[in-house]
C-alpha cells in the first residue's frame, strides 16, 4: 500500500495531478478541497494517499489532511459509494460540514453534492452516524449550546415519522426547548396536520 507521496508537482488537471518522484510520474486523483491548497507547478508537494486496486486499474488518491483520507476510507466502505462518489462528496463539502450533516441527519445537504441522490444520502446518514470524529464533537457542541433539535428529530424518526414530517414539525419548536418539551410540541404539531 502506498501511504504517502512526495515529489515535484508537474501537472494539474482537476481532479488529477502528476507528481514526479525521482523520475517516476505518478497520477494522483484528489478532491477539490486538496486541489485548492496545492503549491504552484514545479514546487514540492506531499500528499497522504489511498491506493484503490480494481480489476481494470490501480488508482492512487491523494489528500492534504489525514482527516480527508480517513473520511474517504469511511465513504468507500459504504455499499454503493465508490471512489469517484467519495471524491465528489469531499469536493462538495468539507469534512467538518459532512460530519455536521451526519450528526444532524441532514440528507438535504448531502443531496446538493453532484451524484448524490436521496437514497444514497440516506444510506450515508445511516452508515456514517457516529463514525466521523467531528460527528461526536458537533453533537456535544449542540448539547452544550442548549440546542436539543438533533435529539428531538431522532425521536420523531424513531417514532416512525418521515424525514419530511419530522423536519416540518421541528419548525414549530423553539430552539431553547428541552427534549421532552420539544417532542410534545412536535407531536402536537403533527397531530394537527
């Protein structure tokens, strides 16, 4: 497994780079979040990598941070999410934004990424819940700020309400409402509809 690559950046054709490592040119695919932070052509570059081996190709993916690479690896483990889709997700949103969308169960933010439909977004929310490092941090920050909406939303979903119904009911709840009070208000709102 190739875990890191360092050399001279000789070509940039999004999302692919060509890096010269002592006379050998390596093609490396990177998300746009990494691409935007690359040095100019002819300069030294070092990237963390992930080597994907398929029947028809060996593809090297590069990342500017360990968090990006770890997130990419979590994404490609999910059924129906290939390396290209994972690159697209990391190009469309930062790791922190993805973790926040996962912790708050916001499928709508994921569907804004090209190539991510409603079913794939829901699968990502389910499979990644609690697996991204920032996911836990975001949930703790929400609790510390007194925002219990993620807990209320999860309770409504557990009771069998659809994402659309639960999200609509959440609009009727004040931000400073406690969990039990919020659930009662949401259920009252849902019973009127």
